[in-house]
């Protein structure tokens, strides 16, 4: 992490060294420290005034909450007593209403029975009066007809039997008994009629009719009186019930309201008690915090002054030539030390100049032989890298060999099929084609070898230049590393002195100020974290100085390692390059010998092609 920070400084400002960057930061920190020290004094003044105001407000609030709790206690007691009294009154009303409802029910049952008795008795009177009317009318119309009179009187006896007086029942019974025994039937008609009228039966029935009508009227009057009495009693009881229920509803509503208010008062009391507890705790914490922060403020002000002094000493040390001069000279180049210098990069091979010659040669041969395959190879030789062209030529040689084999197979088939002069012409034609193919293959192989030889020659030339350049660079690098090691050692000692000054201060700062927690979000801003100096977003001034110190130490270590590595790599490179050069020279010799042999073979093939062509021309004549 420290190395990364140092490299970041170098990358961010090419004209400023890491040490200069830290000096600038320390100067900014000094200005910031002075501003913050003054601002902290202003903030604490506001905080102190807030402590005094809040203490007064909370003390008043606590006194008011205690008084409110006492008032709510008294109100809750009165309300609960009222609720208990109302509950008893409501129970008494409920009992009265139940009694009155029971009386109404009992009276209604009695009234129902009276009405039923009245209806039955009234019906008996009405039916009896109807029977008497019919009997009287019958007796008056058919007085001499004893059987009809007997039937009418029997009906009267059956309908009004229970209403008839004892005397009337005996008369009717005696008359009906005589009629059944036949005594009346044996008398003369005149005597019968006389006895029937003179016996007073009709009069008796008239008297009974008047009597029943009077009694029915009395019965109706009595029914009206009983009904009126019942209705009056029920109305009175219903009025009592309605009044009691209204009174009960009023008392129940009053009870519910008092219960509700009692519950509200209990809740309000609980809220007041919670507020009282919270405010009491707040006041206690406030007193403690204000006292502690007053002490912390004094310590912080002292600490800030000491920090400003320590930063000034560090700036003086870092600005000295031992640190600032060495940093300006060496640290900007520290980034480059991380990049490995490889001598193998000097062996990169450029495009061979002979590639154009090979391409031109292939074009000439393709035009001479009319070969599209060689024409394509010439285009690739001119446009593509050497390795790709070499691969293409190898593929071309393989293709030519395959075509030669196909032509040989075709020629064999022709030899077996043709037995005439035609066979000879075709044989010669096949021979000519085979020779053309072989010549084209040989020329392509020579072109490929020529291209490879040119490439090897260019490689050797480039390698010799790289070896000379490596020897020159190694000597300069050795001298530079020696000076860098001496500068880094002196810088490390100076940075260590500056770091010790600030480290002593910050170690002391870690123990000087304790963290205090705020009790209220509305408190004026002061400080809620321990003050440990301006270590800031970049890891603090201590971290940055340690980075610079480690950079100088790493500069020394890396330079020593780079010197040893550079020497070893140079020796390894020179050995490898000499071996590589010898291998390439041997390869050039072998390829050149092969080109010579194939050139001789090419002359023989061309001569053989000329003779075979003449034989073919002769066979064609």
C-alpha cells in the first residue's frame, strides 16, 4: 500500500517529487490546523451557551412534569370512584327493569287467560240466546206439534244447559221426559196445546232470554274494565322501564366516559412519567457531557498547538537537501525500476529485404510457366510476413507433390488403356506435364530457401547491433546505480528524523483525547471523535512519511537488485546471442548448399523437358 501511494504521487505530477508533494500537504495541514483551532474555539463557545440554556429548560420541564403527575393521580382516583358508584346504580336499574318486565309478562299471561274465558263465555251466551230465539219462535208457530217443540227445547237444553237456572233445567227435563214417555201424545190435541202454552214454557224461555242478555251485557262490561286495567298497568310499567333504561343509558355513557378519561389519564401519567425519567436522565447526561467536553476542549486546544509545532519541524527537515534534493533526483524514476529490462527484446527481427527479391522471382517464374499457383505465392511473399510466406511455400510444395502423384496415376492408367501411337503421345504428354510440375516445385523450394537465407542474414546483422548496444547500456547503468544507492541511504536517515518528530507527537495524541458521546442531536456541533492529528484521507502524515522512507529504502534495495540482475542478465544475453549467431550462420551454409544442389537438378530437369517435348512433337506429326 505504501509503495502504491508513493507511485501515485509520482504519476500525478511529473514536475513534483513525492517529498515536495508531502511538504505542500504539510504546509496545507499547518494552515488547516490553525483554522480548525480557531473554529473549534467558536464552536465550543456556542456549545457552552447551549449547555447553560438547556440545563435551565430541562429543570423547568422536570418541575412541570412532577406537578402534572400529581394532578393526574388525583383525577384518576375521583374517576375510579365515580365509575364504581355508577356501576352499582346501573345494576340496581337493571334489576328493576327485569322485575317490571317479569310483571308485564305475568299480567299478559293472566290477561290472555281472562280474554280466553270471556270469549268462551260470551260465545256460550250468544249461542244460547240464538237457541232460545229459535225455540220460542218454533214453540209459538207449532204449539200443537209436540215433536218439533221437543226438538227445539232439546237444542236449548244442549246449548244453554250450563247457563240455565236450576228451576228451568228441571222444567225442561220434566217436559222432555214426558215427551219421551208418550204421556203428552196420548192427550187430546186441544189439551196438549193448552198445556203447552199454559204450562209457562214460552214465558220461562222469554225470561231466560232476558236473563242471558243481561248477563252477557254485564260480561262485556267486565271484559272492557279488565282490558282497560291491564292496558293501564302495562303502560305504567313500560313507562317505568323506558325511564329506567334511559337513566341506565345515561349512567352507562357517563361511566364509559369516566372510564375512558381514567384510561387516558393513566396513559398521560405514564407519558409524563416517561418524559420525567427521560428528562432527568438527559439532564444528568447533559451535566456530565458538558463537564467532560470542557476538559476535552482544553486538552484539544493544547494538542492542536503541539501538532502545529511538530508539523513545522517536519517541514524543515523534509525541505533540507538530504531529503528534497534526493527525492527530486531519484523518486520520479522509481516507477521505471519496476519494469524489467530484457535484453531479449533487442533480438526482435525486422522484415527481410530479400523478401521483395523472392516475390519478384516468383512472379517471373509464374509468368514464364503460366502458373496461377506461383502467382498467388508471389502476392503473399510481397504482402505477408516471412513466417507466413514460408508456411505458404511449404503448403505449395505439398500440393505440387500431390498433383504430380495424381498425374502419375493418370499416366499409368493411360498406358494400360492405349496400345497404339495414341498411347505414345499421351505417355509423352504425361511426361512433359510431370517434368513441368517437378520444375515448378524445385523453383518454389529454391525461392523459399532464398527467402529464409535472407531472413537469417538480417537476423545476424540485427543481433550484432543489439549486442553492441547492450554492452554500452550495461556500463552506463552500473555507474548510475552506484550514485543512486548513496543518495537513497542519506535520504532515509533524514526522513527517519522527520518521522520520529511527528510520530512522537501522534503517539502522545492517541492518549491525550478521549471520545465523548453527545446526548442530543440538537446540540451545537463540537467534537464527537477523538482527535489524533490530521491524518486525513491519504492515511495521515505519518503514513505518507513512512511511504517516502520506504520508497528510499526500496530504491536502495531495488537498485542493488537491479545492478546484480542487470549484470547477470547481460552475461546471459551475450552468451545466448553468440550461440544464436553461430546457429544462424550454420543454417545459412546448409540452406545455401541445398540451393546449389537444387539449381543443378533444375538444369537437368529443364534439359530433360526439352528432349521429351521434342519426342512429343514428333509423335504428334
